C-alpha cells in the first residue's frame, strides 16, 4: 500500500527532477525507469553472488569482473561524489545497458571504449529481453550531478525503507504512472487502475490464459490481469504455470518505444520477467497474428486514423475504415482463439455511429459472435486526460453467433468525482456491475427503467445494431405535486406583509 509518507518521498523526487528542468511527465517516468533498472541489475547480481557463496556453484554475471565493470554497480557508486556518480552513469552504465546482450553488460577498455560482447553466452538472465531490447534509442537526460544525486538518494531511501517487496515496487511504479496526465497524439491515454481491475474481474483470467493488449501503453491491463491471477491462484499454480506467467502469458504491442520501455519495467516489477512486449503497429500488415490468444484487454486509441495502404486487408474486410477504434475491434476478433474473451473500452461513437463501417463492426459482433455486455461509463472517467464518453464492450469470439440477449448497464459513478480532481467518493457502481455480470440469470426480469437490463438480439438488429444504452432505456417520470394556487397566493400575501413590516421598521430608524 502506497501511504502518504511514501507519496511524499516520490513527490519530492519528482519535484527535484522538475526543478532540474525536466517538466514532461513522460520524460520524468522514463529517466526514473532507467535508474530503477540500473538498480535492479545490481540487486540481481547481489542475489547471484549470495547463491554462489551458499552453493559454491559458478554463475553467469551481469557486470564485468574488471574494476571498471564493478564500478558500474549501484551499490558501488551510490555514495560517491555527485560528479563521479554522473560520470559513471552517463559515460559507462548508460552506454553499457544500451549495449546489453544475453543478460550481460559489456566492459570498457582503459581508454573508455566499449568492449564488444561475444554472442555465445549461456546466461539465463532474462531482464534485458523485454527492457534492454528497446534501449538502443534511449537518451540520458538528467541535467546535472546534483539533480542525479538527489534522485539516487531518494530512490535508495524508498527501496531501503519503504518498498521491500515486488508488490510494493509495482505499486510505487503505478503511483508514478498515475502522474501521466496527458493524452498522446492519437488519443491514447492511461486507463485508471480501478477501471482496468473492473474489466479484469469481468473476464476472470486464469494461469492458463494467454492475454494480449495490442495497444499496451504502460502495460496496465497486463499488470492488472497478472495481479488478479496471483491473488486468486498463487497458492495452487504449478511450476509450468509459473513459467507461463513469467513470460508467455502476457503480450503487448505499441508503436512508441518509450512506452515499450516503461511497460517492460512495469511488468518486471510485477514478477513478469519475460513478457512478449513488441514494437508493432497492431492494425497494419506488419501484424499477422490470428487465433492465438484466449483473452484481450485493451483501451485502444480513439482519435487516430491510419494510412489506408498499411491496414491489414482482413481487418478492412470486416470494417472498411481508417478509424482505429473500429479497426481494433476487428483485430481483437482476429487475434482471439475461438472461445476467447475480450473486454475493451470504446468511445460512444462506436455504439451509435451511422457509417457503413460502424454498422458493419457492430453487426459482426452481434450476429457472428457473442456480444455479452455493453457497460456505459460516465464522461468524467478519463478526466483529467479527456472528457470523452465511453463504454466497455464484453464479447466472446465464436465465429458462429451466440448473441441472444445483450446486457446493458448504466454506470453513474465509479468511486471518484467526475471533475478534473477525481476525488474519492462513496458512490461506486463497479462492485454492483461485477456482481450482476457474474449472475446474469438474475437479470432477466429487470425493467428498462432500471440501471441494468437485457435487450434481445432481434431488437438490436432492428435498430441498425445501435448499442447506445439510451436507445433502449426507458425513463420513469415521477409526477411532481405542487401547492394549489390558493396556497401560493396566501404565501405571497404573507411575504408581502413581512416586507411591509420590515420597510416600516427601516423608516422609523431613519
């Protein structure tokens, strides 16, 4: 649990970086990510050395065994003079992690030149597979030795005294990611944790699932899915399931290499050391994946359009459009195995848009697969990023229909105020949504005036496959009883007498 004291320490680090001239939250996160990774390498090395000492068994090392190689370790340089720390990180450690291979860092010559690593290492250190793979274009931007020393001292204090286990490290990183309050150029932004957790709870992933987010950003959905699996199955998972959990269970794609680095770090801090995190334009011809995953969880970009020539032909066959929010729905259907589930966030326009492409993707979901739920969310859920109205679609890929009734839910509150402050409040429909979704047999008799209800497939088809809740919800008008005219006139006369008396008192005072 991230307490007020830990938040204050993180905020202090953040303030120190801002004071140094780095004001873009994404850049701050990125620079902190590099330093957390550098520290994690030394932690891993210390564990290896302890294992060697206990067993006498020789292990592969991350750091070169030379004096220069050992000087690159966090535990060796963290208490040095600020200028020495800056030189070591900027001139040795950072270039070394950018050239990391097979879980090893390269050494340096006496002249300070990198020594090329051989390609025949048998190291089992996997950290670089997800993170260091995308380090080649990384830049070290911390401006001065003084700012760097403050960050290192602050991070070390957090690790030593406040975040001793992996869960806490993950929570810390999640708190820092929560400071990303700007949307990307294509309309992508971080999904609030409680919304991600709701969507995961709706799908209930297991240790045997293969889960994909083809627009992963900071990997929040994959992290939430991993936390659900650990909390429900940790004590019963087999060694094969743990091996699957550490890598193959989680796949994410993004077209922003900064996001790939951040998502890889986020997953590492949640015990997923070997995820499939790849640079890939998911809706392009570059992505050939089909029938692979058992689960998709995503909040794909809303505002973007892509070059028509680059869009994969089989996506255009489902919905002939350049709009990313429609293409991603077709993509989920292609990437899922039969029987695979998806929970995704869509802008309201997807639900009622009148274009051929909009109608085509809705018809595909309703007629050829099983559309299970449409959960309408209030427009403030994504503040302060954006005020866009959204919904969660839950569906299962069948390839043979299966939609009989679609469950609609009108979410009015998510536990936070719907203004830019997003302060915590008591009203929260999320527990009710989860409870009702997993007991849909009890929803059959609900009226259209209630917060949730079923709509038959045929009625949806008759309405051009419109999925907006307002199309089917009925308003209940409660008559308001007003006082009679006689009573109103009597009240007015009484007020008139009071005003006259008041004016008389004023005149006497004058």
